[in-house]
């Protein structure tokens, strides 16, 4: 393996690690809750065991998606990354860790590019409106909410089917 490829692989691995490591406390908390409170755990508790499923399905992927978006696009990138990740989560039947590692940074990248595109083109007083609308657009678009259901056909199959309305 050439040193150039090795450096790129290491850089990509570092980026993925930077998405997971800030959230390691949440993973540890989920593991402790699981070990203690599931029916076969050390201190079975039916009420607290209900945390296990939603945490692994929603919380942990959303944290990764938010962190990935924030790494790429700052605070707004984190918010759009979390919104984009939620679309991936609801479109699948399993925890979407890999999906969140793709969707979060992709959402952050998109809002970063949008911000660069509109920079200097918005009259003063309208910045807040445009900034909030640009985030809202990603959340409300039905084509983004269940894309994994239609892979590998992707977006075109969603558009051809008329979406989920």
C-alpha cells in the first residue's frame, strides 16, 4: 500500500472515530442500562428495560449523526445532520449506525454548501428566516424520510412512486 493511500485511509478512520468518541459516554450508559435492567440482566426492571430499544434505535445514531454533521458544517451542520439521520432511522428496521455515519456528515456538507452559496445574497433582516427555512426544508421533504427502503433504486424510485403521501 502506498503511503498516500495509507494516509487517506488513516484520515478517514480518524474522521469516523471523531464521530463516535465524543458520544462514548452514551454508549457506555446504554451498555450499563442493558446489562442491568433487561429481563436476563443483573437487576431486571421492566420499566427501565424499556430504555434499551429506543436508545439503540434513535438516541445513539442521532448523536453520531449530529456529531458528524457538526464536524463538517459546524453547529448548523450538526442540526441538519441529525435531521438527515432521523430520515435514515425511520426508513429502516434496525439501528442505523453506518447510515448515521454517512447521513450526518452529508447533511452537514449540504448545509455548509448552501450557506456558502447564499452568503452575501440575503438582505439584512432576512438571514434568520432563510437560515431556519433551509433547515426545515430538509426535514419536511418526504423523499428524504425513507430513502433506505428504496435502495438500491434510491431517489428515482421514490420520485417515480409519488413518495409516501
